C-alpha cells in the first residue's frame, strides 16, 4: 500500500473532523489519521473510514443524536446520572462499587430500574434539588421509594455502615487492642473529634449517642 504524505490529508476536513497528523497505531504499520473534532476531542481514525465517510466525528454526533431521541431529554443531568449510577452499582459486576451494593444483595426496585421517568417523578415529589444525593434510610435495604430520601452529603456520610475495621458494630466506637477499653470519636465538618475512652462497651455506645445528638442534632443509634 502506498504511503500517504501528510500534505495529502493534514488540514482537510471530514465531517466534524480535521486531520492534524498521520500516525501509526501501536504495532500496526498501517497509517492512521490523528484528527481533532469540532467538540475539542482528538481521535485516531482509519484513513479509509474518513475517505468513505464512515467516521465523521469523535463519537459526539452519535451521542447528541441519541440524546435528542430520548423522551425525557435529561441525559447527562445530575438526576439522570444519579439514576444511572444507582443501577450500575447494583447491577453491573464490573462497577467499582458493586461489591458494596449488588455484591451484598442490594437491588433497585423494578419500577425504578426499568424507567427513568418513574424515578424522576418520585424525585420531583420527594424533595429533590441540586446539591442533594440519593440516600437509603436503611443502609442494608434496597433502592425503593419507601427506603430512599434526598439528603446533603453530610447526612449521607453519617448514614454509612460501620467500616470493616470497626469490630464493635457501632460507628465511632473502637475496641482498643493495647488496653481493655473502648475509644469513642465522631466526625464533625471534616474534623475528627475524640470523645474519650470508656471501660464498658455500653458506656462507650452511650457516649457516642450523646456526641451525635450534641454535634449532629440527631442520633443513628437506636
């Protein structure tokens, strides 16, 4: 195959793509075109695909076309991303957070899983606004209307399961290995506050509960 000179293609436009250089891709000896798309992205494309009109953008054209075909016109919004993320961590094993959600048996109810419009209708009538995140009231429960709410990131952080390093089952109450006692702490506005050390587990739990009421205004300990 004849080697194509840069002067033959560089600077020429093919749809949304403008050729800015000719390159070799990986171990392949065949030339390819490095193009800049009108949207700003760069993409390496087969020269034949360019000339035949098979590739005319970096992929943004097809994405825009798909969005226009949607009935809700909300693809890419914060709410739509919340819905997609919720389904991904419960349904897709390759998702980085799957082990903490789908891997633990947590699922998305059928009406939400099958329809963004249904999820959006619930969100709009249950306090959704920019800056809030979707939170499960029972951290071991599923994503469903009766177990979900919209909260700020601070409340969501407090409603997490105890860390795997917490052997007591109560967040902020740690068994000290160096002495026979329990250390109690609490997070407030990004800062770690040491509440104190307690001989008895019950006293430590009570101290944590009182600290939550003092600093948060509510307690997660029943």
